[in-house]
C-alpha cells in the first residue's frame, strides 16, 4: 500500500465510521445496539489500522512516527468506553467518531495548519456531545456546552492569532525557524496558551469543572481522557514545531501549580462529578509538568514515553471513575456513604480506581506518577517535583475520603439513594475492566520489561 | 519458586484464599500463617547455624528503566520476616473468636505479605512498592474493625505515611538519576546505588529519606498519627502496627538511608542523636500523662523506638546489635501488652486507667501476664528488654558522639529508661492492684481462657528465652549490621 495511505488508515476507518453512523440515521428505527456496535468497531478498526502505519514518514503535512502511533493508541482506546456506554443513536455515534477523528488528525499533524484543522475538528463535535448526551436536566448541559464552546472558540482564536504572528515573522507554518524575534515569540506563546486552555491549566481552567460536572458521566470520561491526551499532544506539537526556551522555564512551574490548585479545590467538593473534574485538573498539572520536563530535556524520547504511559494509565483510571458514577447513579458523597455494604463489587473496583488515581502502589497510577516525577528530577526540576508531590498528598486526602465514605461510614437516614440506572450493566463491566487494567499496569515495570523497554529506546 | 519469594508469595496467596473462602476464612488464615512461619524458620535456620552474612539472593533481569525483581536476605531481614510471620500467627489466634468477615483475615495476610516484601527487597522500586502496599490492608483493618474514632485514625495513618514516603520516593529517584548520570546505567538495585555522589543536592535527598523513614519510626514531631492509629486499631491491628510496622522505619534507615548516603549520615549524626533522645524522653513523658491504657502503650512505643535509634547511631558493636535485638524485643513485648489491653477491652469496653482496679484478684492470670510483659518492657534483668536496653545504653555511652565532653546521648537514654518505669508501673498498679473505685468496671472482667492464656504463655516464654540466652540471637543479627559500625 501507498505509505501515506496506510499511515492514514486509522483516520480513514474513523471517517468511514462517521459516514456509517450518519447512514444509520436513514434506517427507519435504528437500534441503539447498532450505534454502539458501529462506534466500537470503528475505534477497534482504527486501533488495528495503527499496525499498518510505516514507522517513519515525514512529509510536510503529515508526520507519522512511533510516538504519534502511541498517542493514537491512547486516544482511540480511551474513547471506547464512551462508544459502548453512549445512547447509541446515529448522531451521538457520529459526533463521538468525528471528535476522535479530529484527534487522530492532530496526532499526525506535521505543521500548524494541520494542527488547527485537527483542533477544530475534535472540538466542534465535543461541544455538541456535551449538550446532547445524557438524561435529565438539559438546561445545565446546554449552559455547560455554551461555556465550553466559548472557551474553545477563544482557544482557537488565540491559536490562529499566534499562528499568524509566527508566520508573519518566519514565513513558516512548520518547524525550522532559526531564531525568533519578539513577534514570533509572542505568536508561539499564544499558541501554547491555546493548548493550555484546552488542557485546563490554571488559571485557564475556569470552564473545566462546570463542563465536566454538567455533562453525562461517560462524556466527562471521554473529555478527561482522550480529549486531555489530544490537548497534551497539541501542546507537545506546538513545542516541537517552535521550540523556545521559555517552555522549559515556565511549563514545569505552571504544571506544579495546576496540580496543587486542582487538588486543593477538589478537597472541598461534595458532588462527585465535580470532585473528579478537579481531580482531572490536578492530573493535568502533572501532565504539564511532564511536558515541561520533556522540553527541558531537549525533546527526550524517554520523557515523551513517560507522558504516554501517564496518559494511558490515566485513560483507564479516569474512564473507570467516571463510569462508576454512570453505573451506580451515586451523585454526592453523602449518597456514597455505606455504598460498599450495598454493592461490594463496584465498590471494590471504585476503590482500586481511587487508589490508582491517588498514585498508591501497586497500581498503574503509581507507576505513572513515578515516571513523571522521575523525568522532572532528570531535568533538574527538584522544586516543581516536590510541589507535585505535595499535590499528590493533598489529592490522596480526598481519594481516601471517598474510600472511607464507601467502606467505613454507614448511610445517613434513607439508605440506597439513587437506584442504579437502567442500563448500568455495560458501564459496570467497563469500569471493572478499567480497574483491572489500572491494577495490572502497576506491575508494568517488572512484567512488561521488554515491552516498555522497547518504548524507551 | 525460591524460598525468599515464597516468604511473601505464600501470605499473599493466603490473602486471596481467605477472601474466597467465606466462613472458613479463619482456618485458611491459620493454615497460611503457619506455613509462612515454618518457611521463615527454614530460611532463618542457616543464619542461626552459620555465619549469617548475606545468605540468599534472587536476581531478576532488569526490565524497563532498570527495575528488577531482586530479593536479598540476611540475619536482620530474616529475623524481622520471622517476627512478622510469628506475630501474624499470634493475631490469627487472638482474633479467633472475633465476629469478622473474610475480609479481616485477608487483610492480615496481605499485610504480612507486604511486610515480608519490605524486609526482603533488594531493589528500591520493589522496596517502595511493598512499603506502600502495607498501608492499604492496615487502612482497612483500622477503618473497618477499629474502635470509635477509627475512621479518622485510618485516614490520618494513611496520609501521614504516604506524605512521608512520597518524599522518600523523590529522594530515591534522585539517587537513581544521579547514578545514571555518573555511570550511564539505569538501576534501582540498592547494592549498586551505594555511595552515589549527589553533590550539592545530598542534604535534601537525605532529608527526604529521613522524612519518609522518620514518619514510620516515628521521630517526634512526625509522630502524631501513631497514638491515634495504635489506639483505634483492633487489638490484632495494634500488634502488627507496633510489633512490625514501627520497625519498618528503623529498618529503612539501617538498610537504605545510611548505606546509600554515608556522607550526610555522618554529618547529621548529632541532629539524629538529638532527635532520638527527644523521642525517648518525650514519648515517656507523654505516656506518663495518659489516662487511656492503650494510648499509654502507644506513647511508650515512641520512647522505645527513640531508644533503638540511639543504639543504631552509636556505631559500635554493642549499641547496634542491642538496637536490632531491641527491635525484635519491642515487637514481642508491646505486642503482648496490646493483646492484653484488647482482651480487657473485649470484656469491659473500657480502657481507662481509672476504670479498673483490683483486677489482680478478679483476673489473676491476666495480671500475671501483664506484669510479666510490663517488667520485660521496662527492662528487668533476666527478661529480653534488659539485654537490649543494656547493650544499647553501653553502646551509646562508648560512642564518639559527645556533647561538651559528656556522653550526652547516653544521659538522655538513661533518663528515658528511668521514665519507662515511671509510667509503666503506676499504670500496672492502677489497673491491677489499686482498690476498685465506685465507677470500676472490673466486675465485668473474667479471667483469660485457655486460648488467650496459650498465646500469652508463648509470648512470655519467648521474652524469658531471649532474656536468658541472648547470645545466639545476637550472633544471628550481628553480621548483617557490620555496615553500621564506625
């Protein structure tokens, strides 16, 4: 096969999936099962098609290397839970696959223009997903979607402006600029700000908790995993195209502060989805610290592999945690009290996920955190790493608090708050898989030595 | 599977088996606890018989980023593994009649597995995993089966240790990174990392290790989790906490922090000595002020461990081996005391010193054992505590760390030893020999039954045995402590 075509095979599979989903709408009474099946199959096909990609292909627009395949792996796999747990109608499936396709384009973008196309392509369906998916109070979801849209539009505008400034000075839309003047640096900064907006770095995070809280839990799961991975990649790509020393200087501190503030804000949350939103903010901080360490180490492949491992582990943990909310119908910490006595299985899986999110061995969350701290210390970032360590202590306080609510407390007054939603079985199954995966990743450095050793080189 | 791996895999398998075996979980726990104890004796046997230097090593191939599954064992680590297995079996018997689900038994077996792993790991990554993995079962043991304030105590316990150990993790990573910069090789193997030069970062790295291990010892002012955790845990949980988990901190200092960074260890010696002396005295003073018997014993642990730390710092044969023996002694003695407070609490649902009185008449067997363990704890000659304390003290007195020309730390230690009698004897007297007051609940306290007496006979016989024949124990421990001598 033509190398360009085969390297774009995953994206082609997703595009076919989008068309198929729209075709599904033509059927008289499409069954939800078909939509879910189509979504999952398209994602699996995209995952499989990653095998076809040639290892090194660097034409001007499209850039495929081993690492871009890794990002795609995380992103497509991270979207699977939503595909399985969505309502399964034609529009939702098309939106999900469309957003994922945008992320797939981002993964192979070789210059700023492609990057912008990917950014918009993944964002527009996501706004609609937030507004549309889920049951119950629609007005809050609409409000959140509008907020999300404005934040995203602002990020897109900033990126365009930055790109224009960069182009005006260098005449380039890709890498290769020698030294940047003030205008070019301003342009690069604006592009990075746009990326940080999408990741949700403090103080550009104001939209994130509201959006994550109002969306359906499975959509929040998608936003916090695949979307977060794509946004991180977006930042990495901007730095790859226009490496500027200020990234190495600023990003580690920004990441540490984000991790700390996210953790502190999560501490006082009563509603679980909002708590998980802030927890996701805190994890984003660690990711930004990882990107900063990577930039400081001179675009070191080990540091990038660490980031990928973090995103992979986080995809399991965050998907699992949000899907617990979907599976159990529990909304507040008060409803969580004594949950373990009511349903032991989901409680145990959630406890594993919480320990993993908190970075407690022997889970994958620990290995992920270890890798980021490691890269930070390799880059000589002792103080930001210590701040991130403090953040992880703070965040453990609320994760432990949730375990304590589930296991040690007895329900106040009326037990068994919300009955579990009707089709919770799928969400429960996915959550279980995520919990097992998060646990298994904990042994990764020992068991998969060869496998991840290959990733290191 | 090698013997060393079996030492932690067997209890872990026991945990899974307990979780799955429903109503028969206590029998499963008993079977696996016995098996683990037998295995630890088999492992310990050549050490007691032979020279006792490094005995058995499992070396895995380094996988990703230099992490390898590797274990090692010598007299100190195997003694602690045996102590873990022994106290685990004691806990099984002590909880035999408790109304608890399979989760309880599974947690204890998982805890024993993780503790054995801590004492055996030769790879720092592995060490850290086991170190943190001890927290999860203990968190549930305190939180699910503890007394009134258990929820708060469980979270506090977890958070304190986690907070300390994440800084330890940063320090370990810093050492690994520095080693890679110097040699180009990624490794987490403790032996290869020894003596890595950290340059100007060394004090910070050492501080991180000290915080991580210090929380566990616990060094004042990092100790505030201990009274809560030890008091609120169920009796068997307190036995494991005080008996084995407190030793993790000292073991970490001896095995990891000091050999990894000999330079800072040397220059921090006066600070460490002062902290240890403060521990010995502050813990004793706090114990004197307690009105709750269990809390009193908890504070006494702080004092005892401070004393052990002084012995470790002395840097000569007597002090170091005395401290190591005292670690084992404290596990047995304090374990026995916590068990008896548990028996008392089961019967009377009270633990206050003023809630009792006259128990020597109502429960003579309990009074005998409690007195025996108390005297062992304060160092009566002929019992195990005496040997350890005497050796520690004479070691400290001869050590070269002096203050203004005086053996300052020996004086601190001696004051601590004296204070031990000042808190332990009045407490013993108040509970067992004082006349029953109007609010006394002593009437509810029946004497020990055969099972309970059996456990305590075993523990007391061990105290006497170590007290009368200390040399065989010391010779098993001494070779593994050579690195601490100066």
